[in-house]
C-alpha cells in the first residue's frame, strides 16, 4: 500500500471520528428559567389586541421538559395584572357612560386587578432545535407554536357584578347618572383558560436558551374586569363573550439533566 493511499485512509477515518464525537455532544432533558414581558387585557372595555392603555408589566418562571429536538412540554407560573377603563370607549354601555356622551355622563369605571396564571403547554418546533452538534441537522434558531391548558386567578379588589342578573335601568334625570354600578360580588375569580402561543427560540450556548413569544389566553370567565355581561344579556357557550388577555414575553432558560450518551437518541 502506498504512502499516499495510507494517508488518505487515515484522513477519512479521522474525519469520521470527529463527526461521531461531535454528534456525541450532550443533549439535555430539562430547562429552567424565567421571563419578563407585558400583559394586555382584552375584554368588554378593550377591543384591541395591543393597547398601551390596557397593558401592564408581567413576569413568569418556567420548567420545560424536552422530549426531542422537535417537541417539549412547558409548565409556567405567571404574575401580572389586567387593567382598563370605560373612558373613551367606542362601545356604548349605559351603566358605564363615558365622556363621549356628555349629556348622560357617569364617572369612568376603572380597574387594575392582580392576575396569577398557571399553564401547561405543548410546544412544537418547526426545525430540530439544538447546536447542530448535539443532534444532526439541528438549528440554533427555530420558530415554534404551542397550545395547552391553563388556570387563571384574578383578584378584583373592588368586587364584581353580574349585570345579566340586574334589570336594565332607564335613566330619567341627572341623579341616576353618578358613578358606576355597585360592585356587590366577591373579589376572587378563578377560571380555566386556553393558551395559544407563537414564538422563536435561539440557543445562545450549549445550556443557555433565549425565547421571544406572544401568547393569547382565552378564558371561560367574563369577570376578569369585574363586570359580567354589561349589556344586561346573559351569554352562554364556551369562550363566548368572555374576557381574554395576552402576553408578550422574553425568556431565558438554562438546560440541565444530560441524556445518557450511550443510550439511543431521538
């Protein structure tokens, strides 16, 4: 065997070993981290998806179980608030008249209610997610979608009211037009929600992950703003005429729990 042929074989073998070693870089099963962002209330007192007047800061902590480079389960606990006002509404509610209707003007109804959210989300990555060395063909940057189930607790500090159970009042004089309806209900609201998320992930380093996402929460309650059915008409059906809220969030997570290197990898 010639020296040139021996050298070529040795070079091929060394390249093969390098590729095999690269593919044996560690994969991780779990991620833990936190996020910061903005929560926007979307209900009877706001119809816009993004509204500065109805947006407040929020934060979350999260745990992600990585099943394979394409999919993961994420559990998150979020903290924030929902806020809004009847001021300058384009929709007319006789119990919450705004400055637009100066003849029958009430004091604006305003609220800022504390919110706690827990959700479990299934995430699907459009590309295999990784460094490219831990899993062949993986990408550091990938868009993803997510859907799951969540639960929401809102503290309406001023109480709540169900206007579908209150007969509509005909206003006849100025004495009928001062202030908002009396909030006679309990302050604690607990409800389920359907979270749907869209976002991108970027692997900054082997164990460091950066995320940007927008998530919509469709709840089963119309009382997140403290008021149920302001038209005095009872609404029925899942997600019909209920309040929602959205989160725009940046997150940072740390990967841990290395997969067994001698085990079969997904």
